[in-house]
């Protein structure tokens, strides 16, 4: 498909996925679409075909008062010099989302980070594991209900693997 | 990878050797650990292990008030501290609808460009060191000291400035500062030619960098590579020119682009960027307007009470290493609801692991050096 200009691409996406778009608006100067989960992957693929080749930022925000996480994808098209923000919500009790790592390689690390710090599981990610914290760490620190009073201590096991303990004498 | 990450031990898979490089290896520029699987001298598999410098900045941001995070976020990338400050301050200002006065915009831009120069100088020094050019290290650090002295004079700190404020900057330029920056610019311009001469004419340097670690443009875009690394791969994009902010709209400068995508291209682009930054600083000093340095009502500690933005958005600036982005969610309280730091180095590390595969172990050091990673920026 030919690459089209930014606002045309937005119109095209809104038309093709009309049934899956729950909200449309703008965040300051950047247009945004909030979608149903099931439309995320096909819409991302279509967006990439329409020229949104740069996944600038992928992040998650916790809204415990509403019972969901919001995951935000900031896309940019180098050819059209246009932004597009995608948002998708997933319930806090089952934070599952399709992975977009197959669309943009940049998502490989970003999704691991969102999994590590916010606990969102990206289905279809080839290697979804923690990235900044040690693998056995308990909890996901950027969640609003993360218990910061409970300290965790890290040490190394005999095979060089990370060990995490709540006992201060067994790590640092 | 299913091998035991024990140093020097032979893994089960044929003749492959498992080797840990780092987290304290001098050429990893910080605390980066690379789990390597080597076939003789050829790297077959790489897994970067990061997080040793993870300080939880995004959580810390939620615990304090808006102005308190300025001095925290500049520690994310400890080599170019103004850049993160600028990104965060800009994000909050845009959400508040606050416009800093022109003089503040100019001072900020001068800081950012001098910061870019000193960051590139440090990179030049360490990159030279990685390839055995010890002189680059001494010279790079010598000229960087010149700029750090200027920063200290301006902000009171050599490295962690905490100088930008919502609506402006903390202090005005001290007396005689512009003249001293001018003479530093003259000095730097001469020195950059000198660096180019002794590195770009060295056969050893050329052999270690030309054609090594080629990153194609397609790969760069797909993996989210930005900044000088992407421009060395032929991506003609610079936020300072294409989405200008602060005092950049009025500046005339060239954006150096190379198409080779190898270590040498990344070196050449950064060297040219130093020259362009010097050019920008000169223009800024010439056109520096008079007037207030901070928006009215935002002086002193007012920001602690006034900064209560509501809404959310993504702001990005061109840092010395690439796109520094802030995704900021404000809920109308004096503390941010969520701050996401989009780090350029984090994305570069992801693609580097891909580039290392099939390379010589010695070239891994060259590629790693050419990407200008700062582990504080990766781990945040």
C-alpha cells in the first residue's frame, strides 16, 4: 500500500477500524485513538503499512480506581512527519495484550520493560521476561499498589543466577 | 540461552565458549553485562543483562512534587544532564501551557548545545580508548573540562546542574560569561580539526571502524534507533530541525547525515555535530535577547505550589544520544501521576545485541563504543 500523509492515514485507519475505536481525540498536538484490545494488532500492522514506521514510546499507566491499565503506543511517521497515539486498556486482574514486537522490533525491549515494571503480559512476545529487575523479584514496582515498605534483597546463586529474598541478611 | 553463565567454562553446545563480558569490563562504559557465546573469536549469541543501575526514577517521580524530579531526572543520563532536564521541564510546561521568556529559551539552548559538545567529547575520548587511541581520551577529557568549568560557573555544579525551572532557568548568565563561551568555542573549533586529523588519518582507527558494525537504515527505523546513530545510517531526521523547540526555530545549522551506517559513520556524524553545535552557540550568543529569565510568577519556589498540570502527552527532544521522550500524566495534584522516561540508549542496546552476532569479539568493543551508550540512561 502506498504511504499516505499523516492525517489521511488517520482517516483511513478510523474508517477501516471504525467498529473497534472506542474514543478518538488529541493529546495536545497529537491525535489519539483508543481501541478495543482485539483490534490492536491488525491496526498496528495497518498503521505501519501506512507509514508509521517509528514506535517512539510504549508505556503503561495504572488506574486502580478504574480497575484497568492503559497501555500507550506513540507512533511516528518519518515520511509524513506525523504522530499517532494509540491507547488500549486491559483489566488489572488479567493484564493480557497482544505483542506488537512482530510489527516494530523496538517493542521487544519496551514490552519487556512494561512487563517488568507494570506486569502487563504481552502475548506472542518471543522472550517476555524481566529486563531491569532480577527475574525472581516479587511484584511490579510501577503499580500503584506496590508495597514499598517491603524491601527486597538480591544475591547470586551458585550458577550465577539472581536470588531475591525479603531477608536482609541474604542479599544486598 | 541455556548455558551456564560461568566465566570461561565450556558450554554443552559443541565448541562454543560461554563468556561473561562485564558488568565491570572497562569497554562496556558502565555496568553492562554481556553474556556471550563464542565460537573461537566469533560471537554467536549475545544476551545483554541490564538493570544494575536501575534506580527506579519513574517511581521516584510519583513520590515527589513536580520540581523535585528535575534534579532526579538529570541523573538518568549522567553524561548529558541538561538534556533530561530539558525534556522533563518542557513536558511539564506544555501541559501547563507555560511559555518561558525568550532569554530563558536562548540560555537553555546554549546549555543544551554546550552539553551536546561535552557529551560528544567524552564519547570521543572513550571510543578512542576502546580502539587503543589513548591520546583521544586525554584530549577529549581536557576539552570537556573547559565546558564543565563554564557549567560550574553558570549553575554551581559541574555535572548535575539542576538549572532549568518550569517557565525559565534558575540564574542569569554571570558577568563575562558570553566572552568565555566565545573563547571556548574558538578553542573547540581548532581542537575538533585536530581530533579529526589524528583519528581519521590513522590506519589502525580506520581499519577498526570502516565497514564494522553496519546498521542499515531499515533496521535503524525498525528498532527505534534515533539521534546520531540513526543519522549515520542515512535517516535524515533531527528533532532540532524537524520539530524545533526552545530557541532552535531561528537557528541555521546543518544536520550531518552519512549513509554507510558503520562505526566510522557514527564517528564522523558526531564530530560534525560538534562543529554544528559550536556554530549554533555562536549564533545564540550573538542574538541573545535581554529580558527576564523566568516566566512571571514562577520565580523561586513558586513552582512547588503552582505546578499542578492536568492531562497527559508525549514530548521529545533531541538529546546527544537521540530521542529523549517524556510521557507525562498529570492528575491536577502537585505530584506527577506517571512519568515515563523514553531513553535512546535503551533502544540502541536492543539493536546492538543484533549487530554483535557474527562479529569478532574485538569488533564488539568497537561497535559498543561507537553507539555511545550510557548505562544510567539505559537503566534509569
